[in-house]
C-alpha cells in the first residue's frame, strides 16, 4: 500500500512539473510533509520547485532536511548546489561539489559547477585544472571549452584563450560573442590582420591559409579575404543554378 501511495505522489508531482505548476507542487509537497516530515519524495521535489521560482533559501532548507536523512543524496546536493550558485555562496557550492564528486568523480555537470565556483572566488588556476578534467572525460564538452577560453582571456593569456575559442567554434556557432572576443584577444597581441579575420568569424586554420595567399600574391589580408569570399559566393551561386 505504501508503494502505491508513493507512486501516486510521484505521478501527481511529475504531472505538475510537466505543467510548470511550481506553486502547486510546493503546496502539495507541504501537505505531504505535514503528514510525514521525512517524506523523501516531497523533500526532493519541493526543493526543486523552490529553485524554479527563485526561492533559493527555502530550497536549501528543504535540501538540508533531506540530507539529514541521507547525507549523500545526490538529488538534494544538486538542488542545494544550484540554490547556492544563485545566491553567490561559492564556498557552499564547493562543499556540495566535493560531496557529489566523492561518490562520482566523473560527474561532468558538477565538475563544471566546481570550476565556475573556483573562478568566482579567484582560484583561476584551480578552475582551469577542473575544466581540463572535464575534457579528459569529454574532449568536446562545450561548457568546459568555453569556460577555459573565458578564464584564459581574463588572465590575459590570449593565445590560450584564442585556441579554446576556436575549438568552441568547431563544435557550435551558438556563441555569437566569440568572433568579437577572439578579435579583441588578437588585438591585445598586436595581431591586427588576425583580429580582422576573427571578427569575420574565420577559424584559425582558414585564417592561416588567407594570410599565406595574401603574402604570395602581395595582397593585403583584407583584400585576400574579400577575394576568397567573392569566389566562394560565386561558386555557391553557380552550383545553385546548375
């Protein structure tokens, strides 16, 4: 009978989450906790619901109640971690991360959360090490690559920043700020031609090819780029007309 009641509660809460009815979830979970203050389904889901509406302190309070029952509960630790991130309680975030990673050292989301928290408190070199651990697990993890680029850029290690910005561009074009940030990094290095190409969205390998063309034909890099773009557009037009 207990199992059926728990299943009914789970299904009702799931339906409410699907409908994004977070206030109703909180009310329902409070009702469940009124009958049983250690109801784990209620404690876990009320914490998540509070996070969804910005009630981060309440989310932490209910996560702590869950952790009193099971101090290694990953669901509660992640809810608590998320709430502390939103409250800029970075030391508390790191505590949650260490507890989660003690059970699962390859939890990518937690590693990235740890790296961000380390950056926030100024431990940039430690953050870099954490992001690189993520890349050992998933070499194309965009969040880690992007955070490495941003961190290196902040540290004025522009060559490293440029490399990681370029790696992100190899995977996705969703970060529209990368060409600008990459160009500014080249400007800081005094590489005006590379800065020009970067702001056009040109990747490093193609940039080297354009610069080689410019040198061989005694063109400016801008002229070589414009010629290449013209030929590329002409080819697309001809292909479309065939």
